[in-house]
C-alpha cells in the first residue's frame, strides 16, 4: 500500500506584530487555548533590516515557563544571557533550543551582519504537563555541527529529527520533532515520510513550490497540512532566459500532546491556576530556583 500524501489544509499569511523593545516580526501564529498546531505554539520571522530602526532593538530580559524556544539564524547574530549565568552568541546558521522548564529569565539582543542585516526565526514548542516544571536546559548548536544533505538539487539542514539517514544534533525533545531548513533548486523534488497524525508545518520564505502535488504556493506563507504519511514538494523548471529563485522553507513536524493549554504571555501551562501560581512567584521573587 502506498503512503498517503499530505495535502494542504490552510495557507496562512503572516501578520506584522510588535514585540520586545519595538521589534517588528512576521508572525504566522501565536499561543492560543485552541492549540491548533499542537505541539507548536508560535512561529515568528524576525528581521532588523530597515535603516529607520535605530538604535537596533531586541528582547530585553523576560521570563518563560512551560515551553521550549528555538532560535534559528539565517543572517546576523543574537547575543543572549540568562538568570542561570549562561551567555553566548547565536550566529548565522546556528540554532539554540532552550527548554525553559520551570522558569528562566533571559534576554536576546540582535547584532547585524556586515551587510547590516539580522534575519532568523523563533519557534515555540510546548512541553507536556509532566515536564513543564523540569530543570531548564540549553542545546546550542553551531552551524558547522548541523548536518547538510545535498542531492539532486535538494539541500536539507537537519536540526532535529531524521532525513535520509541523517539525524539532527538536537535530541531528547518530548515532541519528537523534525526541524529542518530545506532549499530546492528549479526542477527538483523533496519527499519526507513521517507519522500519519504528526502535526506538519512549512514556512515558505523564498521562492515558490508545489506542495502535495496539489497547489503552487509562493513566499511568504505558512502552510498547514492534513494528516498523511508523505510530504512531496516540487519546484518547476526555470524558463529559458528567465530567472527562477530556489524555494526555501523551514519544516517542522511533531507529535501532538493532546493536553489542554493555558497560555499567558511568555508562559504556557495547562491550567489557569498554574498561571496564577507563576505570576505569584514572579511577584514574590521565587520564580527562579537554583539548579
């Protein structure tokens, strides 16, 4: 029996929002009690490339609890530091997978590339109830340690999960995620097998491609899919004398937890009472606990 194809469920046009100290973001979705993209909670595309945005703004110290935040850089860098004493820089091609667990305070401040650009993505992944109060931890992977698979016009950087026998360096994540950057040259085809009921999202940020042998989609869009066992993405051949840009997208898939959630700002818990407890700890100064 052949694997059932993933077909498009929804095409989302990201909306401009303002976060942090005035950061402009393209937001595809944000945490909501409907939890439509379980286990994924939020996806932002951030860029600091407008000359009018001076001084360069970022995300001053803020708390998180109950989630994992994933930062993936395309260009420029982000300097981070937190309440546990961690500090570092995420540069182009790097990824930081932060498990906030029971609570962390951190800041993220951008630095432009030599071309004056900062470009990247932030994904929020939910934690199941049993892990929401776990110890915070980081998995910070430099670009050189993210495996790249190239064949027949398809390039795949595997951050988490597996593709073509290659496993990504981010491991031990409850949602069993696949997270990868994919680039397709004109006239190429990408296929991925995955569990039938796993949530699948594709953020197309450059070019255009046909998804599920069904519909051509052009950037910039977030695409959601019906259940199925195989994703197929194809790009058309370049026209003679024409210019055809490669299609580039971020792909994320994961196992839904099927639990109710109660989001409140940078916190995502399972009940309102847990949010009230979180806010009480912030007021009392007991939110951050020593390791």
